[in-house]
C-alpha cells in the first residue's frame, strides 16, 4: 500500500473513536498535497498500471463511503436507541472488490463486516437501495427486507446473500456444501436455481479462521479437491490482525494457508483498490475456472473497536490507535481519487457529506417504520406448517414407474412382502423416498456399499448409484454442512449421523445455522432436510455412552426443529413420508431418530411371536405431524405415555400390571417429540385414573418433563402421576447400562406405587 502523507494528530482520550475516524477523513483530504494526473476516461485505469478502471473506482469508492457512513450512523444513533447493532465494517471496505468481481447469482455467506460488499452487490440489480435496506435492518424494523426486523444481518433474496447471524466460522461448512452442490446437481440432472458455473463466496475474519468449524471446512475442501471433485468455493479471509482484543500473530494467516495442498492461496491488498483489484480478480477467475476451493487472503484493518461497546483506549495505546488509523482504506481511496484527477478536494468532501446525509436520512425514516410487536409475528417464519399441503405431498403416490425400478419388480415391492421389522422397513421407506424425489441424496459415514453400520441403508447404493448415495469423510460438521448446501441448491438431503452422541460434535450446524435460516431470512431462504440419527439405548452387548446415548434434549431445544421417533417399522415409513413432505412443502429441518435396539426386534412378548413386525404401508399412507399411536384406547385405569424403546417395554409391563393389579392399561406412543402435541397428550390424560410417564432419557431435561407440563397445564395435575426415567449419568458399558436405563420391572414397580 502506498504510504499516506498524513500525520494524524493524537486526540484526547475522551474522544469517541467514530468521531476521530470521521475527522481523519476530512483532515486528510483538506491537507492532501500530491501530484494530480489528468482524469482518465471511464474505461481507462484509475492509476497507471492498475487493473481497475475509473468507472469501477468511482463505484467502489461510493460503496466504501456508504459502508463507512452506515457505521458512523450506527454509532451515533445507538446511544439514542434508534439503532441496535454496532459491529461495523470500517477498515474492511475493500471487500467491495469481491462483490464487484463476482455475480449476484454467486451465493454469498458473509462475515458481519461486509458493508462494502453489500453496497457494491446492490449495483448488480437496478432499483435496489443498499442504504435504506441497511438502515431498516439496523433499526430492527418490520420492513427490513433481509430479516423482517429479527436481527441485523447482511442478506438479500434477489442478490443471493443468505443471511448469517454474528457467526464465528459456523457458516463455512454450508458454504462449502453449497459449492459442492452446484457441480453435483449436473451429475443427477437437477436444475439449479443459479447458473451452472456459479461459485460460493464465504467471508470471515482472521481470528475465526482458527476456529474448529473453519478448520473442518478447509480440511473437507481439500479432501474434496484431492479427489478431483469440483468444489468452487471462494474462502475470503479478511485479515485485520485482531479478534476483538486478541491479536493475530504477524504473518500467521499466510503461514497457515499459503502452502496447503488442494486449497489454492491468493493474497490481495484490501486496503488499496488500485493495487488489490487485480489480485482479487485473479482469485475469483481461478475459482470459477478451475472449480477448486480457493483461499483469498484479503488484507484489511479495523479502524474502530469491535463494536460500540469496545473502548479500545482502555487496552490499546494512543500510538497504536494512531498507527491503525493511518491504514484506513478510505484514506487510500481518497488519495487515489485526488491523484487520479477524478475528484477535487471539494468534490470529495461534498460526496462524503452527501453520503452521510443519505445514511442519516434513511436511518430517521427507518426509525419511524413499524417494529415487530406481536409474538406471532416474531415467530411466523420459524416453523411454517401447511397441514393440507403437507398431507397431500406425503400421500402423493404418482411415482410408480421409478418406484418399480428402485425395488426391481412388482413382487419385490415392500407392500407385497410379509411383515418386517424396523430396520428393513426404514430401508424400504428410503427406497420409496428416493424413487419419489429424484433430487434426494442420502449420504454420511459408511452408508453406501456397506449399507450403514446396521445395514439400514443396504441396497440403496446399488439402486441409486454413487451420485445419489455416497459416503462422506468422517466429520459430522461437514455432513450437516453438505446437507445445508444441497438444500440451498434445491435438492432434498437425507444426511445420516451415525450415532446420536455424534450429533453433539456438530450441533451448531443445526441450532445456529440450518434451523435459524428461515427465521433470520423471514422465510425467504430455506434449507429443508431430513437428518437420520441412529439413537437411544438398550444395545445388548455393545455399550458406552457414544453408542447408547439416551438424551435428546439438545435436539428438542432447537427452535423450529421437527423431531420424530418411531418404535415400529410401519410407523417409520409413514413418518418418513411426512418428514420429507414437511421439508419439501414448508422447508422444515427435521430429525428422524431411529431406536437402534429396535432395529432388529421381531418379537414382543415371547421369542418367536413375531408381534413387533408389521405390514409395510403402501404409498398413499402417511402420518400427520403430532399424531400419536394409542394401544388399548378404552383402558383408563393406567395411561402410560412413552416413545421409542419405551413402547414395547410398556406393552410388556402392561401385561404384568393387568395380571397383578387387575388394571386396564393404555399405552400412548407419542411418536413426535418436537413439537410435542400438547392437545393430544391432554386428550389422553383427560379420563385417566392414573398416569405413568416412561421416558428412557435422563431424569433432567427429558421428554417426560414436557409431557408432565402438558398434563398439568391442561388441568389434570391432580391425577395420580409418576415418572420412570433414566438416571442423570452417562451410559456405562455392558450390563451396567441396564442399571442406568429404565426397565420393565421399574415400570411395574412404579405402577404399584400408584395403587
């Protein structure tokens, strides 16, 4: 970067940093003394040797000014309670070059310091106003076109900017997933919503590049490229040398990334438009042409604190702050503007002040716009549900030809087979779903040729080939990142997480990313998926908490996530049809919990009775969201609420209870664990003389607590009630596991206490 001939005076410690940065620009322009060239034509280089032409410079500079004045406006109006977000882009305005050199149809997953990028991308489509749109977002206005007032996010449906919250690298896996999906679509004949040669753009800070989630994305990108699979993602590391107050060691980013195999490294000076433009251009063109993951190391700075609450003077010296301020990219842009002869000092200062007025005028207008004032309005995009449409889609059976091809013959159709157990019928249902939805993809660890560790997906790879059923690297974060990417591109992902305990390694991909997208985009973007998870306990001869995880609290706590858990094969098939319909129709993110211990279960009461095998439901049958299954509906002496492994357990215990206590026992299989159907639970509790809640999860924060709450809130709290649950501990190995998990004897003993 060319040295800036400007001595910034040290200000009084009490001065506001935003005011200082603002004054610096004015003083710099007023004091500038340099050689002035003859103004170039629009199509000529802005400075000799630059790849950036004069027109491009003017527009980029205007985008930089918009970004800067939005920051300054936010700092001023925050103290007046008119703006609610102050993490700014000041010092990062060079990212506008990335926006100019990419297309508005290149999906972008942006760092929160992307004001320059957004202002420039707005130029791609006529009639859009980056200032007003941003002001509405800052003001948390209901009219905010990005999130509807739910958060200050950079986002735009027409500009293909998928809204991100203030993430720390958690968006990198889904950006990579989107890039992989762009080129994968061609291999399955899927029509993309964007041009086939698009790339995915993902920006983040130097501090975030150290995060485990970032590292897993880089590793997976390299893993993909190593196999010569296209992954056109442009990782843009905006290196300002600091993360809040922790400095990045000098040279660390370059040292860490420039020599990585299969991650192609480029450097660009984001502080100097004239110098950096060609460097950014090379990276973008390389990514688009080679379809390889590309790492653009963009030099930036941070000329104000991390946010409005960060008083840097408390932890940085004045000398250091002055040195940082001297690297302000807007000062360099002002020098280019003056040196090139495109602007006089007066022109430059007039443009600067006009941009300020524009931003403040927009902010004042945004402050007058309506806010979210009703809870229903806040939650509206979180969990959309169209019952009639979902039912119609779940029951749609117009794919007989592709179904016949998937199963091989009429005789092999599952409804023409004898009753089968859970694992077989899940596999049959997945064959059905993949025949119905040619855009569906099933992937995860060991799911392809092996058919999964429990052979649940056996035969799918043979039927649908490697383009639709494939193994991934051993990384749950990337599996769920891929799922989001495929969903972004209009496909229907069916990712498998091999064990419930493994989900916790990657939970933020669902909590912070997948399930929040509809909410923070006001339902403009959706990433539908059905996540299959081998779950729960009771594996005999195979134990330990990683393979017997009985806690689903982390799933039930995620807003908007649908969680279903069948206990028998026919329910699994009809539930999967509804889950895929929920994903397809309403864009829902769904979790399908498969009780491992029931996979191969065939008998209910005695060995060989075959009473836990069921006929396969033919296409056209589906289960309504929230619909439970009731055994012995007329019984009311004792009502047992349960799910999963608890269902056959409760049915066996009911025989003993009926024989011993002469009670008629009703068993209620909840089936849907999130959202719990409170009305259904209340209806089943209404005439119960006694209630027992059997929850194989842990005592604390389990499903049972939700069931009891629904019963009490419905006014049935006076009914004698007890709970049988697992202990608050991890599950140990071997036989000791059954000391932790509830059993039939525990259910019978609990019933006796109600007598």
